[in-house]
C-alpha cells in the first residue's frame, strides 16, 4: 500500500473496544459500547446523537460490549443510512434485538466487504460465548460459520487491525502479516482461573498482545478492552513495557477516551 500525504485518519477511542475512524467521506464506528450499565466503571463518553454522520458500523461479535443493541437502536434513530456489519451467525440475533435486517450485512473470513473507500477483511477470532464451565475458546461454538471476528480495514490510506475479542492462535501472526496492518488494536485484559470458573471468557493478556505486536510489523499499536467493565484489569503501562521488551518498533498509543487523535504514516 503506497504511503503519501493523504494517508491520515482521525481516531477516537470511546473506551473498551469502541473506536471511530474518520477520513475523507468515510466515518467508521467499531464495537461501540455506550449504554450505561451498573457494571460499567464510568459514564459512557458519547451518545447516539453524536454519530449521525457515521457511514459504516462494524461489530466483531455478539457480546454486549461489542454488539450494544440498546445503543445501536438509538443510533439507528439518528442515522438511517449506515450499514451495520456483523458476523454471519450474529445477523439473526441483531435483527431479533431490534435492528432493521435491511441495515445488516453479514461478514465471514475470506469475504472482503466494501463501503465507499473502505475495504474490510474479516479475520477469525478465537473466543467463546461464555457461561460454559470450563470455558471453551472456539471460532464457531456450534461448528457452523465463524462467530467471532476481527477486522482488517483500509480507510484513509491506512490499514487497521481491530482484534475484537480473542486469543493468539498459531495461524494469526502469519494471517495478519499477509494483510500488513499499519495499526494494531489489541485487547489486553487477559483471562484467569477465577473468571473462567465463573464462565467468563477472556482475551490475550499484555504479554501475549506484545508478542503478537512483535510478530506483525506495524507502525502503531493501541491497547484496548481493559477499562470499561468491572473485572477487566489489563494494564496499558505493563503492555507498553512488554512491547519494548518484545523488540517491536511500533509506536504505542494510549488515547484519552472521547478525544480524537490524528494518525499519519511516516
């Protein structure tokens, strides 16, 4: 992908795994989690009314902090045009949750999607539905289409990998390297016996995410999924140390919630 003066994207983080990417005529919202709930650590930093200009929504899987149906229903009242992309097995669940099926687009690994100047490459994520004891980490718990996704998306001349939720698995470094993301967005909240004994699935931890960052040459890395929900205890400072120790040359970005930053390629 050629670098040039036009390769610039405005990035806003809304906590947990929620991001807005804006460049040119495209404004992409990924995994917005903006409904107020008792288990949140802070008040949501934005409301649906602030997203009337969004052109595309990506939701990596069905968990409430990634497919926030109450927020998305409000969003659809102020924005009647943006497509909402979800994994194939999640489309029916989203429709049953009150989203217009005509607004929904199903995504599967190996099937690229296009919207305006945005290209989306779905990537399998190794995760789990939760509630099972012991916890099971799978791509498709029912043996059907992949239920958990990450997305590599090109917007504004920059290629982002948003991991959604998931663990590192053997094929992931090579799959990502082939797609050559400039920016990695990686969960760092980890998993532990206590949570898994209660049926709560986890993600890669700071050390695993840093190792993945070292395997995939990117310009930037942004840790995520460590702040919004009680029990998510990832430490971005520890992650930064692990990235350096792993030998990655990526610049580590730790955004402030709700405050846009501009990313450019050197």
